[in-house]
């Protein structure tokens, strides 16, 4: 009987340590992602985690964190990046990706700014409460192109707020929009990483 009890205690201690190691890895992943607003890929996470963990161990931890709603997964295969959900909202991430797409087009076709100004006037009429954002977009569209592109692609709270009232989001093609929506996944998507 005593031998069974000792065996039981040994298994219990082993399982509790295994559980605490798993939680420790998950906490380290969350800490790393909190420092990197642009997100991290699996190889970047593997390179930064100490002590080192295997790729399957990392995937299990990432999958657990996604299931709990702590992470957002963006992209597929080698292009997959993980973002901390508390830092990055899925809608804000999609909006930034769409604006990055438009920024590339804007650099090729600077005349889009004229169309964006027309669109901005329509937005002003439809939503008078967004005036401060519309005024800021007007200033940006009248200024140097590099300033417009910087705000469109910047990872900040102010840029996120501005993108919500952007006159430029209509320039994303339906195909690009679908690719962006397909590549950004929230925690509710439980496909393997």
C-alpha cells in the first residue's frame, strides 16, 4: 500500500511539474509577443525562447494559446506570424494589411490621392462625427506621399483609429481583400499551425 502511495505521489509531482513547464512556455511566448507588435514567426519564437523547446512543443503551446483566445494567427505555412490578441485586434490587423496593400498601389499610382480626396468629401457628408479624423486625412493627403504611406502602414493606436475612417480602404480589390481575410485568423480558427 505504501509503495502505491509513493508511486501516486511521484506521478502527481511529475504531472504538476510538466504542467508548470507548459505554463512557463506559454507565459514566455506571451511575453515575447508583447514586446513585438508586428508579431513573430515560428522560427523567430524558437530562436528567442530560453530554454530552447522543440518545434512540436512550440506548436502545442501556440495552439493552446490560440484556443484560449490569447493569440491571433496570420498567414499560412512559412509566412505565419503570431500576434498577441491583447495588443492586436483582428479587425485592426486586417485594416492595417488592407492599407499596406493600398500603400503599395498608392506609391505606383500617386493620382489615387485625388480619388481619395473625393471619397473623403463623401465620408464627411455621411459621418459628421468623424470630422477630426477626416481633417487629419485631408492634411495627410495634401502633404508628402511618404507621410500618407507611413500613417497607412504604422502599427499604433492613433493609426488604427485613423484607418477606421480612411478614404483609402475602398481601393483594395475584392481579390486582395479576400486574401487578407483568409490570411488573418482569430482564435476561433483551430486549424493546426
